[in-house]
C-alpha cells in the first residue's frame, strides 16, 4: 500500500533461558503509515519494549518479518538503520562526552560528512535551544535538557522513522508540553513516529492511531477518537482499562 512505511508481519519473540521460556510477542501484525504518530500502549510486561527493540533492529524476532518499502529489512539491515532513529530513555546516555561531542559522534556513526555534521549540529542545537549548553557534559544537564538532547541526537542523520521510548517520563507539565510540540513538529516535517508511553493523555493528544499490546498480542489498533466512540467513553484511559479488563475476564 502506498501510504505504508513499515509492514510488521506476524512477529513473535520467545526469550529462552535455562530456567524458562517467555513468549513476549505472539504474532503481531500491523502496518505503520507514512507520517503518522503511532502510540504504543500496554501495561508493564505487555511486550512494547520487545516490539520497539525488534523494529529498532536491536533484537531479532523468533519468527515473522518486517518490510520497509516492501522489502524485508533483514535483507539489508544497514540501509534500514540509516532511515531509523531510536530515542531511548535518558538513562542510556554516554555521560562522559559533552553535548557537541555526542552529536558529532552520532553524525560520524552515520557516516555524515564534516560539512553535513556542522550544518546539522548548528540547526539542531538551535532548534532544541541547546546552543548555550553545547560544551556542557550531559551529566550537568537537567532532565528536560537531557531529553531535548536525546531528540537532537536521534535526528542527526535525518531518519524517516523514529522510535521514542517514553520520551516525557519524569518531566514537569511545561516540559512535557514542549516535548509534545517537538514530536508534532517532527511529524509535520514528514517523520513517522512510534511513541511508547504510559501517559494516556499524551497518547490521546499525539497519536494518529493507538496500538494496544497486551500479553504479547495486539488488542486494538485504531484512532483514539474511534476507540472512544466504540467504547462510548470520553477518556482514553477508561478505554484502555476496559481493553485490559476484557482480557482478564476472558482468562478467568
Ligand atoms: P514495560 O512497560 O515494563 O517496559 P513492556 O511492555 O515493554 O513492559 P517487555 O519489556 O517487552 O514489556 O517484556 C515482555 C515480556 O518479556 C515480559 O514478560 C518480560 O518479563 C519478558 N522479557 C523481556 N525481556 C526479557 C529478557 N531479556 N529475557 C527474558 N524475558 C524477557
């Protein structure tokens, strides 16, 4: 389909250790559309991180495939990584380097030329209000600035698809709103965003479609407005809780 950027086809993931076997994903299939924000929701342990990590090529699925522009990403994973930006939680930062150095490193990692790195660096430092902190070590930045830096780093190589793992966790309401604006700006610039969040208000406001994962299966994939209409509720949080409850009842 023309407006499909990524097709996830029957992905399953089983973690095996000597002691146990955990079926984290049980056959997930969905299309991610060009320039959409897809909110990925689920309770703790539902399988969101596993799915994000598989799309980010950090983990291999046990079975299933992912197609980018109708070609399996596993045929040329390096090319796929060039169009992919992964914005993990702030904990995963290299705190020894300063802001500038970290961004230059990201540019080099993606084989950008010196000129491209310089231009991109200036552009992103300005956009995320980081210019005055360019020489600051990441350690010394506040949580809000760390998160701005994370987004800037993700955008260094101008990816088409961005995976964001709980980008506003622990931020005050004002900063959350600012991050929302950045996320919506990225969409306006043509990016496709997979947004993992536990904040239902955030998912409601930002997402074009919501994907609810529960127990490794997809429970819903719909526009937030449609979900609320079907469940006759004004709150996405209530819909989410109903969806989860539905499964618990079925399991009883
Ligand atoms: P959270 O919101 O807490 O981050 P999640 O929805 O991201 O949860 P996952 O982290 O993907 O869920 O975990 C899905 C299931 O797989 C859980 O049962 C979890 O315990 C299990 N799991 C995740 N990583 C591993 C691993 N490396 N080895 C074994 N089991 C794992």
